[in-house]
């Protein structure tokens, strides 16, 4: 069952990456941006969580790592925007 979830997550990841690429290749479209980012986030939540005691193959670990990169980047950007927009935080002074 975990292999099926990982394959579905991989498919969502690949379609999401293609949609983000399509934004640059064919011109900007808000619907394509939302769909691409949504698929990358969905890929993170669909993929199975592997525990340390499971002996997974190196290929599955590499796929798991690459599926997590866009989600971690998106969450880092959103957290940075949240911190910068707070009034009591040390932010940039323009």
C-alpha cells in the first residue's frame, strides 16, 4: 500500500513540476500556478511517512527526498512572509 501511495505522490510531483515549468514556457496563468503548487503540496501529504525501523531501498529514499524539497521550500517562504509581516518582529526597515 505504501508503494502505491508513493507512486501517486510521485505522479502528483511530476505533474506539479511540469505545471510550474509551463508557467515559464507558455506564459503566466494564475490557475496553472495554483494547480502546480497545490499538486506539490498534495504530493507531500500523499506520500507515506517512513519510520526509521523500516528498511527501505535507496531509490524510495531518494524519491521521498525529492518530493519533500518543493514542500519545504514553499513552507519556508510562507513562514518568512508571516514573520516579516508581524509588527513586533525584527524585519526590514524601508
